């Protein structure tokens, strides 16, 4: 884990989006909109 990296939180939604949040600032950094159905879960993986 990189101590200098931004701490992110991912949220999934029934509106078919996934949002990546900057935890320290409380701001949305990115919104992923390619899903056609509600998103029920997300996961981070160290190998991408």
C-alpha cells in the first residue's frame, strides 16, 4: 500500500453508476457510467 496515494472509496448504485470518492476531501473523483443495469457491489484488486 502506498502511503502517499489518495485514499479512495467506491460506491455502487441502483442508477447504474459507480463513483470513486476522495475520502479525505469528500469529493467525487470519477463517475463510471457504462453499466446498463444497477450495480450491487464493487471490489478493488491489487493486480488490477
